[in-house]
C-alpha cells in the first residue's frame, strides 16, 4: 500500500488518537529518538493493528519492522501469520516471523509468552536494535492490577505492564496504548474497517485473566459504573507511578546502582534500610544477577535470614543460582552446569560466577570517559585479571565454558587468529591451570575473552566507544 493510499484510508486515525491521548512518557521518548528503528509486535488483533497504524502515522520518520510470532497452538495460527505477512506487504514494511518448534513446551500462557519475547529479543539483537513496541492497553493494566492485588503485591508489582521498561541487555519495551481502553481501540478499528483477527482462546475461562476480563470487569461496571471506577483506577495507577518515581529518588540516595554491580553486599547495609527498600533492593539485585523468576517467598526468606543474622545460609533460586549469606555478606552464587567434565553455562553481563577453585568472574557496564579510554589504550589495565569490551558489539548472550583443544581466536592488535593453546604456552599458563580458566564466548561460540590472555580484537574498545562491558576474574 503506497503511503498516500495509507494516509487516505487511515490518516484520520490520528485525529481520534492524538499524541496527547497516548502514554506521555512513550510519546516523549519516540519524539526524541527519530533515528531509532522501531520493532512493532503485531499479532493481527485489533490492539496490535491499531498500534502499528498509529506508529506509522505519528512517527513516519522512524524505520519500522513488524514482528510476529506463530505459537502453533491453534488451527488459525498459520492464517494469522499470513494475514500479518500480507499486511506488511501492503504497508511496504519488512517483517520477521518466528515459529514455535513443536518440541518446545506450550503448557501455559507464560511459557508461550517467554518463547515469544525470546524470539523478539533475538531479532532485535540481530538488527542491533533496542525498541520493541507492544500493544498492551488500559484493560491489560487493570486486569494485571486486580490479579496481583488479589495475590499480594508491591507497589512496583501493581504497576505492570509499564509504559517504558528497560532491560540489562539495553533493549527497551514501549507501550503507548496503556491510556486507551480495549473498547476504544475496537471501536476505532470498526470505524475504519481495519480487518483484524480474533483469538478464540481469549474467551477460554480456564485462564484467570479471561475470567477477570469476562466476569469481574463487567461486574464492576454494573456496581460502580464504567465511567466511575475506570477513571478512578487510572488515577490510582498514575499516583502509584508517581510514588514509584519518588522511591527511585530515595534509592539513588542509598546508592542502589553502585551496590548492584558489587560481587557481595554487606548484610548490615541492607538491614539498615526501611523494610520496603530492603525488598526493592533484593529484587533489583537478583534481577541484575540474571534471575528471571523472582517470587515473594524468595525475598521474604532472604530478608528473614538477614534480619536474624543467620550465617552460612543458602537459598536455591533455580537450577543455576543460589543465595549465600556468609561472613556478614550476601552473594548470588552460580552453580556450575557440567556436561561430562566440561563447564558450560549462561553468563549474565551484570553478574558473578563462582568457581570451585575459589575464583570469581564478574561483569558490569561502565560509561567510559576520555581519561578511561586513554588508560585502556595505554595498556594501564592488565588483561590477566580484567578487560574492557565495547558493549555495542556484544549483541548476543554470553556463555562461559571450559577450554577445548583447537580453540582459536584473534587477540587484540593481532592481524590473524591464534590457537588458545599456543597463547597459554606463551603466557606460561600451566597445563593443569588452563583447564580451570573460563572461556567467555557468545551464542556463535565466538571467543570474546580468556582471563590471562588479551581480549578478542573485534570486541575491543574504540575511540568512539561510550559504553563498555567491564569483566574481572579474580582468584581467592
């Protein structure tokens, strides 16, 4: 569909949903990031189609790529994928469509959601993009609020989904439609004859969210009046968000960000804070350590151990990590996942891995000043125990594995690859020691750094580098 034709057919949509009607923070972000490529998630439903059209109409200067994920759980799934593909052709936009491998679990909505977001993150990494635009609307916000309120939640937990959500891999999720109700969106789609698909599972009351949507919200409409409780809920969400911003200011006074990058935290520092800040810090700290599923029980057990001064306390978090409280400090320790006698495990950039030979591999992000780069280029930092890497070049997940015969890479300032074994010999790293040295690599098994050896040439810090990844390896 040519741009003029698109404007003729849907141009008046911006009169119905003007920028002032969308989430203010998202609008400000998009207005000031005209060079960003926007990756718009589109299922083919009314929410995502309305989102796509508004993005193209309000921010035509931004490049746009459509993302779709075929869950392969319904007969209509392939038809929805084809519908979105045809739409991309009509709008003359590139599209990326992922499909679930039928061997992957589809046991519940959460498992499917994880697969979808994992695919989206993979595509953004491939394009070196960071902005994922999602079509969550006001009803999603209210439904989540009610479900979490019934289960028990913090203020931050009640404010989900958020208009802008930042992640440690530098990707950002933007939700401009959180100010619009589902009814407003559907009405607009019908008014402009926007052909959209309907997911029949949205009526399946086996799912809690659907029961809230079909029974609880209409009941509240009858009891309170739709024009009464919805504005009231919106005001409550706005006030909670405002208070959350105030909490963030207090967290800055306690130097939260500085503490999050430390390998171990003093227990007394945590217990010196008000209880609600203790919970917030433990949650953010576990997230920075790569823990994806954090439960209220985990937080409470940890705080109980800290409060009562329990020493030599261990709390398993998942198959990879555990909390350790020892010698007045708390650490998030990684289990070593071995395949035979070989180490192979995920390494979060902001995190720590502890090894049986009392070594610790740590990672953090660091904004580089001119003075920092001068020291790096002058060889001030020894690659035996630390290295700086260009964060923009680390677009994939990092892994740690054992050294394997035949490993080779191009060290910094070399014009060719060298065998890791030969570099070990040159650096006089003994045969017994080299089997303990971790190999840091990416998804493609490309070696990034080997402690004791120079980093890979491709990932080196350049004069124009602003953000770096700082890795350290210490024994003892």
